[in-house]
C-alpha cells in the first residue's frame, strides 16, 4: 500500500476549518471543524488556516500528530496483509537525504519510527506549468522508483 507524504501536510493536519484528527491522551481522535463564533471570522481563518507559518510549538504538535497518523496507517496496512510504503516527494534535483531542507522531517517521521519510505525528488522541469504537480514524465519515473522499492522490500521479507 503506497501512501503519499509531502511536508505541507504538517500544516494541513492542524487546520481546523474541517473535521480532523487530533491526539488525545496519545490516541487519535476525530474532531469536528471549529465552530465557535471566532472560528467563523475571516481574519482568524486567514491566520489559523491559510498562512503557512507554524511556530515551534505548532510544528512540534503537528509532528507528533503526523507521526501517530503514519504509525496507524502502517499498522492498518499490515493488519490487512499489505506492505506499507510511504512515498515522500520533494521538488529539486536528485540528492541524498541530508541535502534536503526537509531532512529533519523525514528523519523524525520515518527513519526514527522505522517506517518504510521512498524519498523521490521531482525535478522542476517535470512539473506541470502553472499547476506545480508532477507531469507525465515524473509520474512514470515515480512509478518506477516505487515498483523497485516495493520489489526490494517484498523480496527481503520473503
């Protein structure tokens, strides 16, 4: 089972304009969207949900929440007989993990938790112009990387 991860998910995981998962006493819980009077104010929504800034506390909390979600994803996949693999996408030339600006995120969420992942660099020229998502050439290369990674994991498991 392949699950996509991009670092922007860290900010998305704490946006409160929609139902979302939170950590309560170490367990994941689904909570409804924020609904109090202030939650409906556009200015509040702009600062809480739209701006990409996260304080160190926000980042720490989001990392803990995201780590729990990733662990549960892997556990659920294995419980259903699937081999989990997380596809992590980064825009830029091919490079080693330590050369990525998001290396600390990958280490904390995947390496330290021993979750299987493939870090895939998507070259800027492979992006759809005006869209920012990978185009057909990138998708073909991504599929090759994922297939090779899954084959290697499965053959090691056998």
